[in-house]
C-alpha cells in the first residue's frame, strides 16, 4: 500500500499550527497535514520566542525529523515560507530524505527578503497599527488589551526574526520543484515572484489567487484546490 503524501506546514508571523486547521479540514483524506509550532507559539506558548530565523529553522528541523518519510512536501506562508525554504536546504545538506517539492505562499524570492521598514521595535500603539494593516489578526484580538499584551512579545520576536534576516539567494539551486502562490492584491511584483526560479533547476510554477496577503484563508476553497493540485503534481 502506498504511503499517503504528507504536507509539513509552517505558520506565518504570529501564527501557530492551529492557524491552518480550516485548511487541513478542507483537504482530501489521502493528504496528511502536519503543522508545527515555533517556540512561544500555540502549544509551545510557555517557551521563549526566538528572534533569529536560523534558530527558528534549527528548531523546525528537530521537529520534522520523525516526519521525513517520502513522499512529503514542505509548505509555508509568509514567514513560514522562509522557514520552509531554509529548512529544505538544511534537509538536503544533511542528506536526509528530500521533499517532493517546496510550496511557498505570500513571500518574495529570497533575494528580495530585505525589508526596508522595521516595525519590531516600534512603540506599542504604532507596532499594532502596522500589524493591523497587514491583516490576518481578528478585530476582536486587536481590540482586547489583555490579548495584545499577551501576544506582543511573540509578534515582536517573529517580526525581528524576519526583518533582520540577511537577504541572499540560497547556497545553490535545488533539483526539485518550487511552487509560488501569491495574492493578486499583495505588494509582490511578478519579477519578485519569478526570481524564485534562481533557487531551482526545475521550471518555476507561479500562480496568483484573488485576494490580499491572507488570500489562502479568505479564498480558502480556491487555495485548497490549488494546493492539492500542487501536491499531486498536476501542475507540472
């Protein structure tokens, strides 16, 4: 009996493995979905959040080791796309079982990861104003001072990790497919998407789905259909 394909998923800044619950519930039974928490997030809330993306990736590698049984794909949205990309290179460098493909959503190619605006050190109200503008957090959360105080260190750590990460291409183009999916309203140019091609020897597969940065939740049905197609290789 063939082993089902597994999706190993990594959340966006401020998110956790529960953030993907509705996506997982909309996938067919033959796709196993495993999402992971970074330190300080979700089920690991009592741990200290990490402020360095390399450290986050090292932690992710430790978590996924029991799941690196082919066939599997790596998937991440926004910050999670960066973690998934860095993790892919960790896995290949250590000679571990390779993913079938990498699926990145809501993120420019690595050579464009530099962020001109840093928000992680802003005063509280200015910081949360920027976070609110990005979307992805429910209004009830943003309006609740106790929740904001509780999650502020986690959000600041995540933004510091991605804002201070050095921008560069990967160490070499990988010999496996990379699929980029972005929202039609995101501030990500076609060129910034197409430069994912520099990271793979395979033809890049790039798609736009209607919506803003969190299109995968707001346009969930369409995204899940596309994710299934990508996982099963129907777009190649």
